[in-house]
C-alpha cells in the first residue's frame, strides 16, 4: 500500500479530501489514515476511523461495499499533542478492490484541500483537537499534488464496530436567546500550548458576544445521552450563522456553558440555499441548543458512533434494574468503538485503570475481548520517551508532552493483563507483555524504603476523585499505592512464575498492616518526622479502606462489618473524620469486595440506589457521583457485570455461553428476566 500526503505536512488542524471515481462499480476498500478520517460511498457516510494504535503503526480498515462508484475520504490532521491520538505526521493510504482484485491504489485518488473549515480556532478541550468552525460561503477547492511519505507498520484491526444509526431529537421550543445561565472559563486557557494566534476565532467575541442580541435559541433533547456526529439539514433564503451548542446534562435545569471544561459547540456560516452538514468529529450529549438569527429552517439529527455488537443481553422487568442495566450498556457502547475510552466527549482517550473495568463489561456485553486485546497490544507497542524508563503511559495512544504519568495506572495494567489471560487463555499477549511488565517492576524498585514500601513516588499519584487524592494524603508513604503494589507483585508471579515477588508482596502487606492500621482504620499515608516514619492519623479516607479490602489486606471481623454496614455511597455521616469515596473508583472497589464475599443483595440494593438517579437523568453512568464532569464514563459500565453476578451468578462467557457460579443461590426474586444471546451460542433466558 502506498502512503501519501499533500501540502505542508506539519501544519496544525488541516483537512484533506481524497476522492476516487470509477465508471464500473467496485466492492471493497482497505485504508489507513492519520489522524482521523471519514468515508463516504456514493454520498453515503459509511465509516469513521482509525482504529487507533501507536505512532508508526496503523490498523487496516477493510470495508465491504456493494456497487459503489465513488469514494470520498476526508482526513483530519491535528499535529498537536492530545489524549485522543498519538502525535504523528499525517498520511493516507488506500486500495480499492473488485472481486478481490486491486483495481486502484492511493495514487489513483485525487487530493484536494477545501477551505471551508477554519483552522485558526481554539482547542475543543484540553484532551482533544480543535473546535469545528465552518464557513461555506466561498469555499476554495485546491487540487494538491501528493508526495510519498514513510509507511507505517500495518496491523490487522477488529473491523468497524460502529453502527452509524440516525437518531432524531425532540424539539422543546424556541425563544429569544438571552445568554447562557452561566459561562465558565476553561482551566487550561493560559497554557501556552493552547493559545491561539492574534485574530483567531475568539469564543468570547464570536460566540458569547455575537449571540447577545438578535439570536433565537431552539432547544432539543435526545431520550438519553448518545455519542456521534451532529448533522444539520438547513434551508435558508439568506446567509446565516448557526451555533450548535450541546451538553450531557443541565444541572437544576440550567445551561452552564463549559460545564465540564469543554468548548461544546460547532459553528457553521452558510450561504442561501439548502445544506446538509455534519461534524467532523464525534461528540457526546443529550441536550442541543441551536442559536441562529431565525432566518433558516434547521433539522438536527445525530449519526451515532456506538458499538453495534454489544447487544447480546437484555433485561426486562423491575424498572430500576432495567434502567441501571441499560444505562451501563449505553455507557459501554459509547466507550468501546475502537479502543476503551474514558468518555466519548471530553477526551475519547484510552486510559489504564478505566480499562480494567471496561474489559469485564466487554466480556459480558459481547462474549469476547477483541477490543481489550488491541488495547493491551497498543501498550505493548507504546514507545513514549517523554516519560521515565520502565513506566507505562497512563493513557494511550496519546502524546505526553508534559512528561506526566500515573504510576498507579501501570499497576492496573498488570492486573488487567492477568484478568485478560483468565478470560481468554491468550498466552501470546501475556508473553509479548513480559518486558513491559518487568519494566514496571524495575521502575518501582528505587522507591522502596527500609521497610520495603514505596515512598515519595514520582508522577501523579492517582487513587480516585476524592480527598484520598489530595497532595497531603498521597505524599510520603501512600498506603493505598502500596496495597496495589503488593497485589501487582503477586499478580506478576501468577503471570510468569516468579515466587520471590509473591514473598515480597507478603512482606509489603505485613508492613502496611503494622504502620497504617490502628485497629479501627487504615491511614492513607505516613510521613517522616525526625527521620522516623509516622502514621498520619488524621489522613483517613473511605477509599483507602476499600483499597485494603480489594487488594487482599488481612483485616479483622469488626473492621469488615463496619465497612459493610456503616459505609457506602449513601452512608450517614457517622464518621466525619473519614473522607467519603467517589464514583471513580472507591465505590466500585466496595462493590467488587461485597460481591466477592457474597453480599449480593447489598450490592443490588446499594447500586440501584446509587445509579438510578444517573440512569434517569442521562441514561448513562457518570465519572463522579455528581454531574460535575463526564456523565458518560466507560469504566462505570461494569455496573452491569456486578448486577448480573448478584442476580444470576454470572462469572464469564466461554464459547458463546455464559458461565455461572456453581455455588450461587438466588437472592430474593426481583421480578427480572435476563436473556443471554451471544452470536456463537444458544439463547438462554433466566427469571431472577
């Protein structure tokens, strides 16, 4: 396959169009492109890519066609550091086939630059590329000569799992626009890497100021939050400027612009006539506000970008069980299209730790772990010189220009690798990862103190979004990190037969018990006083206790009773000195611990009480237990696994059939019917 580009390759925010036409119909297209691409066949939008991987590599996208004569591929090159893709110079390569025979190659495509998308715009978010601002009044088309560029190493992919269905909005009404209820500033506005040049599109001037007078606001909503491409059909007798503003939730009914630190809008300036326009990138939202001077008829829709193969289970009956399960399923579908993502809007990034939980959901919803395999393979291929030797990137593919990393997330990589092996028996990936795993083990060794505990770790010590993540709690010897470290060492032994690491894990746990636990609670950390390591008695978080329980720390009966009965996501404030847990990930560690000790009814009760409000408000599950950030976070989809474990005894899927705990006894009946129907297995219905 040939690889080419046209124009200046290193330009930021550049879009090129590659077109192929044939008098005779053809039936196949194989392509690779970076950073992102969209494909139309005879005018119909059929694919978005790529299936992301490391820079220098590319996963082939093979598309089956029928009687097609024209292909249009639009490739967007950002050429900036972001979390949504690895930073690399752009390229395009393709082969067109008829009956299995190649009839056209990359050089047969015509390359054009179309100037309808404005390039001098701010970033959409800290983690993604640029805002979409279009001017279709006088788009200049320029045919560009192409030149050969270096070819990436080609890898097979999983194929296009997206559904590309069209979802309609419910019209809520139209009023004169009097401004947003609240306008927030993004926390990253002063970052020098995110500044726009003089004269660039300015949000305060060109959106907030522009719409202060003379604009109407047409409000729409979807039944629940969805992810995909915003499409507008516009009919106008005069030139019109349209702003499409969107968000996942309206807290207390208020429209808070930049609620989650994103520039959540798209702008189109259109001449008179009829237009069909569509965003270049996918976004995630439930609510849509279209601002226009009222001169146009505008019909919006959403072309969804969601995993179309994650429909192997249905739940009927009890309304709350059904709602929470479907919210978990919707969350998974939107965060598992090519890789596992943390969220489908703000970042679209492949984070470790999140993936540990998403992978369990993939097994449940699809019966396989195809996305997880490619996700783990990406980390095996990762070459990130910006971070310290041996450490893994915390999210990938991404560009870590700030040299930052989360050391805890590398530990979660090891835990997930072992779980992946248990799910799939795929020894090849485990063996390929061995060098990376031992690189992580070696990375931590210099941080071990005289007690064999990690002390003064570098990087961002991340435990969860709560007080347990405060700088005062994670400094010195952070005990949750050491608990996870012991579990990681033990897991490496299970993967590669290294019993010395299990013995080291035993010693680490012993020291944690001696230095952190006072008979009531585990303290989050210990600091040096006069050279001695002293327990920080006033640094006690609920999440630290869940790390202890999840990571296999030895605990007494009273401690376990107290944590089970007196704590939890909806706890009373009986222990104000113990900082509360949040959604990511403390309360999930609690649910896994409770499920593991057979407290099924408690998990069902607590999870329904905890998640039902989220399911009702957005139809998805959130990053936090308040709508302050992402309302659609991939890791949270594992709630469906927890529910079905507790309702049915579900453990995993093998050969197209669910596997259940042989010792499972049903809790009380919930009036729920669960149906499993995997592609290569038989349909199974259960009343619970």
